[in-house]
C-alpha cells in the first residue's frame, strides 16, 4: 500500500469510491438535496477543480488500484476521507489521515463528519466540537483533532 498525491488519472476511480461509499453508508440518511449536493462535490470535475487550488489530495494505492482518498483543505480541514467499501476497516483510512496530517498548517484540524462516520473519527482521536449541523442537505457533526506540538513541528 502506498500513499501518494492524487493525479488526474485517478479522478474517475476517486469519484467512484466516494460515491460507492457514500451510497452505502450515508445517502439513506439524507434528503434528495443532500444526495445531490454530495454528488456534485464528489464529481470528477469538482475534484479536478479542487486539485488546482490549495487542497492536498492523497490516494492509497494497492497494486495500481486506488483504495481510498483524503482531501485536506487549506491545510486545516479534512474535506473528504473515503475508502472503497470492500476495503474499509483495514487501516487504509488511518494511513491516509496520518499522511495528510503531516501537511497540516494549524494545530487543530477540523472535519464535518457524516453521522455514520463519527465513531471512526473518534477512533482517530477527533472530538465533537459543537452541535450537529446541516448545509445544503448534508447533515454533519463538527469535530476537531488537536495535533500535539511535536507532530505539528515535524509537519511545518
């Protein structure tokens, strides 16, 4: 398993992984508006646009197959973390998160976790930081992870 920066050749696979995982674990809990909002965010061209900005996107690759993706927005916010459904709970998410956190530009990294992923983020050390929110039909739990200063110093 290697973790590397996402490339244009990965866009189709990354979009498919996000949609497959979302469909299995989140979509059933959201309104049509939320499903549409997520579909637009996870679209190939939306990823391509964000690749050109200040978002770090990493993929986990195993035998030339993309198994997961993480997106760190502006060095401070986990915007996406999705693993191929059949590869979940195998440590890929943790490896992606650790790699992304090495690029954090702040001492507290945030995530707007889907309600079905709160436990996973708690297992990674995140804590709920405020009440459940909703934006464009997406329901989320704000969470944050305080990076220890030694870890932050090694990423600066």
